[in-house]
C-alpha cells in the first residue's frame, strides 16, 4: 500500500483532495473489466459506463462511503469548479462492491473539455449504516474534506485516481523515451 500512497502524493491527490492518511482497506476499481493503477491515463470513452468497485474490509456490518471527484474542473490551470462531484455511494457493506450500497449522487462520466484531469476515488468508513443521508446540493465546488467532517467520516481508508483528457488529447504528463546516447542504428552499418 506504500506505493499506492506514494502515487497519491506525487499525483497531488494528497494535498488537493485529502490530507495525509494511512490506507487500511482494499479498493479495487475497474472499467470494462480492466483494473486501473494509480495515475493511469483513461479516455472518456473508456470511463463512460459506471465502474465496478470492490471494497475490502473484514465485516459485512461495516459500511463505507465512496466519493468520486475531479479536482481539476473545468481546466487544470484554472480549477474554478474544484472539486466536481461525479459519484457518491453510501452504505456499502465491507467485503462487497458498490452495487450493494446506496447511490446518493448518480454516476456522471468524466468528459474533460481541456487539459489532463485527475479523477479521484476516496473511500471512507462510516460510523454506522445510514449515517450519510443527505446529497450535496451541487456537483461543482464539492469539498471531500468538508463532506467527511460534516458526516463524521474521519480520515479516508483508501483512495485511487486516474487521469483523463479529451479523446483527441496527446498527453503531456508522460515521459517520452529517448534513444540511448552514443550508439545509433546507423552506427552498425558498414
């Protein structure tokens, strides 16, 4: 889980969306049957349908809340709608998946208009079933930290994120491999 925590720090999820925390519950997220790793680049067409989310834990009597936000809306250089709420599911029993929870805010697929956006999933353990009842009034300018405080959720128990950009985007956060120095293909030609 240390590698996951490190990628959350490098991706500025810790800091922009949540404070430092120690992951304690497994969170497995897949789109179209393919699990993604933190900082994977997924296009809007790949995330159009709601993902399959499995929540770890050790007891069906423990309940969890899943929040999915975009801290880079509408544009990473000017995120005036930070955090845009894409999905909110509560009362998810431990050791199950979100299908057994209560969808408070329906899934809205990320379709960034410009730039490379981080899409963040944060999982909280609830104090009890039904302790998170109220839906936020607006999707834009949602605040994961404030929501957690208002509902007595405490620190996150897991988090994950991917990046998403317009379908025709060319990237920008990837490193381009460079050829080895000093030796080129034409050096082998007599």
